[in-house]
């Protein structure tokens, strides 16, 4: 498995993630936001099976630049000459809640499958999400008055239509996934071609619907399991998941998920220690 890790902060947490998830069959491709000083992250290059994505992108939250960073990471993977059964997307604030050996065995059982979480319209999420592409969004631009310009463009110009004749798929859990090597290559080719980049560059958080829509309308559809095996708590509402703390430990211990997000060392430093002690290195897994 090739693990993409998209980073913009917390180098110590990223190092811990890589060391904890280490397996001789797992490689790590680290994409560091181009806005960020690379110096604090140099130690990651010295970790086993770890590679730095040289084609760094300047990433803005909810922008198309998120997908550009993923595209650059996929190109690094497929240009490496290595062969992978799976490509797994993580952020630096994710953490495994199953041991690496368990994750390897689980994926080996499902070789050829991909794991995505999707829903289709009409749902409560899609009732709000349609405006992500029907209106103009300038997330990746930095200039004064851009929000005013967004409103002017969206109010004066015709409503934008999704550029592909596809059934839409996406959702609040859709941004993170584990893809078969073949499905990941299919995604990489689409992102590298850039045919629809001008449209998606002016959408809001396309990483929560474009990948899922593309793959669920692809030849890989029948090999997609509608579950990304992430523990993500969206109970607090809003655009960001709940930061996991010690209050969530019992639910993590009893979860069937492989990974959890999201963690923050400035909010709770103890939770990952307890995951190590009670889940990952527990004698129950020996």
C-alpha cells in the first residue's frame, strides 16, 4: 500500500503516524503544503519507506488545490516504478486504530476493491452541497474583494452545470479513501489531464464529491465498497469533524474502522498514547 499523507503542520504528529503505521509492505508519500517551511519536516525523509513528493502545491482548505496536491502525490507514486495494490489517503492528523498487520490482512482479503463513503442526491448533505458547483467559488485565490466578486459572478451569470454526464456521489465522509491501485491510476490520469480543471477550480471542497463521482461512474464501480473505514465524528456540525479526545477512547476501542480522524496535539496529547496502549499494542492482538 502507498499511503499519501497531506501535511501543513505538526511534523511530530506526522512522524508518529508513519512510525505507528509502519509495515514492510507500506510506503509513505508525504506532500507538504508549499506555503509551509520545509525545514521542520526534514526528519520525515529519514524514516523507512518514506518519500517526499517533490511537486509541492500551495493548498487552501476547501479549494481545488486539495485535489492538486493529491494529483501530485499520485503522480509521484506511479512515477516511482513501484507497484501497489492500494493507495490510501491520510492527513497528518489521522491515526490508525487497528495494528498495521491487521490493516494489511484486511486489505489483502479485499484485494482489487476500493473503499469510499458516498451518498447520492437527494440527501440533506446534497441539498446544501449543490451550490458547491452551481455557484462560483474563488477559494484558491488571494485578493481583496474576492467574496464580493463570487457573489457578483454567481448572481449575474447563468447557474453552472456539472460538466460530466454522471450521477453525483459524495458526502461529509467522502474526502478520505483507500483505492485499489488500478482505481488510483484511473483517478491520477483524470487529474493529470486537467480537462475539467477550469471548472472545478471554481468549486467549493470538490474533494468531497469529485473523486467519488468519477469512480462511481467508472468501470471500477462494482469493486467499490461504500465504506471508507474511517472513524470520523460529525456530530458537532459545521465544516470540520470533531477533534477526538480521551472522551472518545471507548468508542474508538469498539470501532470496526481502520483509521480515525481527527487529532490535535494542542487539544489532547493523551488520546494517541491510550490508543497505542489499549488498541495497537494490546496483548489482545498478539
